[in-house]
C-alpha cells in the first residue's frame, strides 16, 4: 500500500482516539461512539494494508495422514 494511504489510515485511527476522549470528557455518548467507530475503522484498514504487503504463506495440512482431528501443519518453502 502507498505511504499516503498508510498515513491516512493512521490519522483516522488517531482522530477516533481524540474524538472518543472528547466524548468521554464531555459525557457525550454520540461522540464516544463516533470516535470508537473511526478508531476501529482506521485500525482495520491498517491491518488490511499489512495483509496486502505481506507475501502469502503456504501451509500443507496433514490431517489425513496423522488420523487425528487437530492436524499438523508444515510450512512449504517457496
């Protein structure tokens, strides 16, 4: 993801923290909710950016060979 998008998402999360804090201080539940929503939205977008940037990890499950319900995973090298 681009640097601009990362900064935008971090700013949204920060704005949410500030808004939530103002809502707590003024005992305004609407501001608290709005701040919490902005904060969660920004954090989720940051997580999505991180997931897009990381290479996919391949794992091969050996449930059928072990015969157990929990299974064993082995990472495959690229």
